[in-house]
C-alpha cells in the first residue's frame, strides 16, 4: 500500500502536534501540582479568638477580648506548628487586647531592659486616673530611683507613644525624659541592645511586635486607652471588621491551609479550641497547653473538623494541686 506524499505529510503534522501536546501535558501536570502544594505550604491559617486570657510566660499574659488575623509561617515553604511558637507569627487584622500594668512591667524588665548595662532596671507600673505611673532605677547613675507620669497614644505608623508629662528623680535636675536618661536610651537603641523601643524627643515609642516574647505579633495599633486596671490596645478597626460566626463563647478558632497540632497535620484546617466553662475567660498557656488538653476532651465534626474542649490553665493547676496526696510525716 502506497501512501501519497500529501497524506504522509498530514500524518506527520498530526503526529508532531500530538507529541507536543503530550509533552506539554507531561510537564504541566507536575508544575501545577508543585504550584498548588507551594500555595498550601506558604498559606496563612486564618484565626479568630474571643475572650481568651493568653499566657506568654509565667508572669506575662494578655486578655484577647476579640481578635482576627492569620498565623503566618516564619519560614518560607513551611507551615505553622502549634507546638513551636517560633514557627509562626500572628498577623492581626482587627483586635482589642488588654494587658494589666504588672504584665507590661514584666515584659519591659525581661525582654527590653534585660541587658546587664541597660539604663533602666526594676520597673513597676500602675494606673492612676488616666495616666500611667512608672517607677524604676537609673542603672547607669548608681541605681537612682525615678518616677514618671505618662500618657499613652497611638502613633500614625501603628506603634504606642509613651509621652512623659511629669518626672521625679532623686538629687537630679530633670526637665524632660532625655534629661533623665541622658544619651543612654539613644545609645542602647542604636546598638540594638533595646528591643522594640526608640526615642523621639521626650517620648518613647514602643513596638508591640518587638517587646512581646514569641509568638510574635504584627499589626497596626490604632488606639490605646487606660481603663481602671488595664491598658487596652486596639488593632485595626474591630467595629467594621467582618467577624465569623463561631458556635462557642470563649474560643480560639483556626481554619484554612495547613496547621500542625501535636502529631496531627490538618489539611484545610478546621479546628476550634473551646472553653467548656464560659463563665470566665478561656485561660490558655501555649507552653503548657498539653496539660489543658489532657484534662479535657475532643470531638470530630461530620466534616472532619476538630473541636477541642480544654480546661482553663488556672483550673488545671488547682486540680493538680488538689490531686497531689499529702505526705505523712
């Protein structure tokens, strides 16, 4: 059987077209899979919290009255690991967060002015009327005690301004904050020995993203106010934010992308940590959450979501103390 030249040329063109199509298909499928997997690995996990007392450490806690944002992995190509607080940061879209003055003092003492040559030591803070009263010692001037009266406000770039209105220092003529500190603060900031603080004329500018221990937060502070016993920071615009409906009162809800929780890796995350006793805030301590987890229980939803009912951390401690038998002498 003879094949004409025209027919042979037509078959050859068809074969070449099919070969190119197969080659494109072979190369395109893995690239599509890689792109999809990369989006999963680099995707942020959405988070929403309500009425949570969140412990950063044994002596630092904040009250997350309400919060919405994302858990973002700190390294490209990885996912947030719930048990490793250095593996993610909390990017806040909208929130109202309260902190008591003692926690703020503990943060400044332990995280900001913790170097041996730090200019300030032994800070204590209290709220008096609508001002913040700060006491401490000028370390480089022989631990001379000082006291300031300060007003808080938000800066245009989303930080916290500490404006000093009154200053007292033993045996020192003081006109302003820089007279009190001298060049110590500026020098410490420039050399990187003070985290999250910068001097601006007679004001100090605090960056919440830097002064708090991990997991670190990011977001724009839009307002700061003092209540009777707490310092309240507002991030974004909580009034205009679109809050998701969560069937719980005190909770921490996570959804979307991937999240590792213990030995479990959730794809298309759907996990809610719930306070089974909503009469008080959900007392949560990331470093000790396994104690809370073992004291509670979990449920799986019909859509394979995870609902974790955790006992408050402060109640777990009380239960553990009550369960410890007394030794007979």
